[in-house]
């Protein structure tokens, strides 16, 4: 059973990821767009059919997103520390907060 706060977070995360996907599409970052679409699908799987398989998929996509963010930052002229820092914040925010809200629900999900 998902708590009300978990449901609200998942809807907010879906909206946040959708907005980021549109921005990445407008910038022509196709690998980031593909990963973001999978991330959104994983969030929907957590919310609607309430399947815990969505969480490892979400984490895997964000790990790949971190790598593409660092690579994009380095090839775009950003310094190594800034590229790693910015990518880490973006890649840890959604999965980290999702775990915080779902940590009690994940063991009981199908």
C-alpha cells in the first residue's frame, strides 16, 4: 500500500522528469531523452500497477544518466568537478527521494 505522500511524490517526479525530458529534447540530447522516457515509465510502474521492478529500472537509468551527464559536461567544455557535481545532483535526487517515500512500501509490492 502506497502512502498518500508516496503517491504525491511519484506524480511530482513524473511531472519533473517530463519537464526535463522536454528540455533535453529541445537541446537535442537524444540519449538523455531516451533514458528519461524509460525513467518516466519506471515511475508510472511504481505508481499505477505498484510493481517494485520499477525501482531498479529507475536506479539503473539514473546511473546511466549520470554517465551521459558527465560525458556531455566534459565534451561541452564544463570542468570535471562541475560535470560530476551537476550530474550527481540530478542523478541522485529522484531515485533518492523515491526510496525515501517508498522504503516501507517496496518490500510489500509485487
